[in-house]
């Protein structure tokens, strides 16, 4: 599977969330049609920067759009952006710490995140029935796992 930089991956996810996907998205990127993406809420400068990146990494961009991708690396803010943009996550389903997020996820949301997020993030099932959150996403290098982790499909 193709690995993309965080900015490029987030722009693709924003386009998909905005209804521009598949072959149509590839055409829009190839022709640099900012007008087809103006409803998404990203700046023209951001799209121009993405188009430049796409031109330099065309094969990876096409493969990512057609077959999916993972992020090479994603920060806590990038993960928050992905949640809010791509799966219309609501702020009340999210609690942010310095190196973790507590999340209320359904199975399809978890599956999507596990397909995109690199192994630097672990998603740990929370067993506390009193908590409104059912998963904690933690940076792997800061956390020695002794809890039940969500499984990843390789």
C-alpha cells in the first residue's frame, strides 16, 4: 500500500469527504481544477501546494486514490483533523491529551482508522463502562502496551 505524507493524505481525505473521489478526483488533480474543490473549505494556496506535490509524486497519488493509502506519519493534530474531516467526527466524541486521544468509535470508524494510521498510534479498547469513550489512541513510542489493543489487518 502507498504511504503518503500527512499533508497530501489529509488533502485527499478532505476531497473524498467533500464528494470528489475516484477517477473524478484524479482528473481534478491532473487538470489542477481548484474550482471543483472550492466547496471543501481548504485555501487555494493549500490546493496549489498539493497539486505541486501530486505532480512530483503522480504515480503514488493515483495509486492512493484508487487503492487506498496509509500515512507515513501523522501527528495528534493530523489525527484530529482526519477524524473531523473524513468521518465527520464530533468534538464531543473526542478528548485530547498531549500524546493521546480518547475516542468514541464505532467498528467502521475504527476499521477506517486502522487502515490509514501508521503503527506509531495504538488504539486501546477502554474497559471502563463509566467513560463516554471506548478507545484511547496513544503514541506507541510513549506507551508500553499492557492493555487490549484493537487488531490491525496487514
